């Protein structure tokens, strides 16, 4: 309520039930503002206000326990180990790591994302606790893990994150079917597609998309299921769409991503063979399809991995027709 008073009622709204946050709109950009929190007296009530030092004690890792003071222009490391751990590339749990991972097993997933993204290593006690508690991930609600998988797929380093989770033994508790297929040639092909997707995102060729990442992961397995040689596209049709849906369900089992993401992935993979077989006249209609821009991007990624020239591929596949929607009246 004090935050809302500072920013004004018209540009700030309070959200959340368990712990309230203020969403502040400044010049069209949304900022999430929260108070410092202390350790709650009970799990049922997490709405305990505290000091900066109280808030640090609630954080998961020292490298995530830093504050920046804009008025002083400096980083504040109240734990005392965060800056040195960043410089040394160490992921260290705050407090007893075994207790912290038991409190929230998803912290293990976050630890390995730091390892993957920044080439960090686990501090010994943190690493030992992680290996001892990996199986606890199987008790986390599937809906929550599905959201974490979405974040992984959205990353331009998705391939590196998945490889790290496999190397540390976490993937078999998160995506067991994918982990069991890890040594198959389809998985290597999928990782190559994801790596090329990440490179194109970093170079600004295309935006990050969960559905493209999922489609790139599933494409080699769809080809295998339809008994196609790797890198050879299948035919379009109802049988193909059923096979695509089956592959997605198998690889993600026991998780379930939001329905719109699965539907978008099926549409991307089902549209790709139409692009291969299309005549110039056909593209006029194809470019109006909702899935066309993503299918075009994955066709380019697939071609580059196969050794083709990406710019030449892009020139052969026209860009999507810009779709104009009527502007909604202001309230």
C-alpha cells in the first residue's frame, strides 16, 4: 500500500495472494516492485515483511543474493560471498544446501541452469546435496515443472541446459523419456537444431519461441516415427499430425505444457512439408497461415544443420504476409 502511494493509484496495481507485489507502469514499461521478506513463521503465511538482510537469507544461491543501489551506484553483497562466487564461477547454496533443496526441489533445476548458462561449477556441499535430493523433483507438481520446462525451451541456450541436466542426472527426473533416448541419433540431431536456433536468436535473425524450440526437439523423433531417414521430411496429412502429437506427449511425459504451445508446435511441424512441396503460387496462401513464420524459420534451421546456406534458403521462402487487425477502441 505504501508503494502504491508513492507511484500513484493510476499507474500502480497490487497483485498476489500469498505475497503481494506492486506492478508499476512507467512510460509503457512494467516494473515489479516488492518489499523485503523475512523467513515466515509458517508455510501457510509467506507474507512476512523484513529487512534487506532478512531477504538475503531467503535467497537460494549466493550469486542470486546481490542488491544494486541506484542512489549509491554500487552492488551490495550482504552475504559476503556473492561477488567472489561470480568471479570464481561457483554456485553455492545459502544456508544448509540439503535443507534448501528439501524446502524447494526446483532450486536444483535453477542451480544447473546457472552451471549451464555461465559455465559455473557446483560448490562441493551444494553438489553433494543436489545429487542426494534429485529424486525429490518427482514429487513437485507437474504444472510447476511444466512452467520450468517452458522457461528452458525459451532460452537461446536450451541445448546446453538440457545437456547439463542430463550430465548431472537431473533430466531423468524431469523428462525421463527424453533422457532414455539420449544416446539415440535423433537426440544428437535435435541438439544440433536447438544449437542453430540459439545462434540465430543471438544474432537477431528470429525471436525466441517456446513452440519453435519444442518443434526442433521433436522433429527428429517425428521423422523416425514416420520411418523417414533423418533430415528427410515426412508427408503432410492427418497421420502426420497424429504422429506429431504422439511424439510431443511421449517426450514430455509426465509433464504437460499449455495446450496452445502444443497446438502451435503441431501446426509448425505439419506446415513444414507444405513449404517443401509448394509452388510459387502456393506461397500466397501459405504465408497467411498463423504457423507459417515459425515453420519457415525451422525449415531454415533444418537446412543450415544439413549444410545448406541459410540466406539462400531464406530467399527461397518468402516472408509472411503482414496481418493487420482493427485497433480495439480505448476504454
